[in-house]
C-alpha cells in the first residue's frame, strides 16, 4: 500500500510540474511595419492587431495577410443568409531554428460582435486560384503561401482574421483587420 501511495504522489508531482512548465512558456509577438512591437506570454497574452499587408511574428514564425477578396457563391455552394465569402491569402515563413507546423485550423475569423468561426472548406466553383492552404511543416527558412475561405456577415467592418498557432492561446489574440 505504501509503495502504491508513493508512486501516486510521484506521478501527481510530475503532472503538476508539467502543467506549470506549459503555463509559463513565453510567446513573443511583433507586427512589422509602422506598428509598435507588442509582446505577450501564453499565460497572459496581449492582443496584436495588424492590417492587410502587415506581418505578425510569433516565436520566429512570420505570417503575412497578403490580400483579402470577396468571392461570390455558385448555384450549389452559397454562404449562409446574410453572409459573404471572403478569400484570404497568407504567407507563412519559419525564421526559427526548429521545424514548425502550420494548419488552416490555426486561423479564424472574428466578427465585429466577437463571434469566432473556422475556415469554410466548401469552396464554390467561382474560386479558380486552386491555391488552398493545407497543413504541413516548415523547416528552418521554409515558407508556404495559400488561400483560405471564410464566411463573414455582409457589412461587418469590424471583421478580423485571427491566428493562434499555439495550442495554449486564445483564437483571438493575434489578428488582422480585414478591411471590409
């Protein structure tokens, strides 16, 4: 009984130490251009808001929102009532010394009213670029570009695309104003 109790206590201490280590991981973020540098950590994140064409860098991974375009639906694939399709083009560059993963699920759209939604994969035939962002890994110095489609309420001038590549963050911490 005493041996089992010792093992249970040891496992609990290891789990506690692991959770502490995860909660104190530092994440540094910057926005390139004329915007001041903003830093934050995963335990108390700061919001970064950029504009189309600007780059947000987190942990030496630089992501640029290159462009935003509205897209019409087709006869089979239409946005929800009151929404429009928006195609965003992003470029991701790994400036770190380690391999990093990227994924469209790291990106969301936050409406002006605060509703955060995921990428829409039902792409209409009116999208002809054939350049959708997939998931993968980037080696040191590697880069990737691609498009993602979201639904946004018509006339939502406060809509933002958000990026949270870390599992330990909020989906709305780092954003670009879509300028709709």
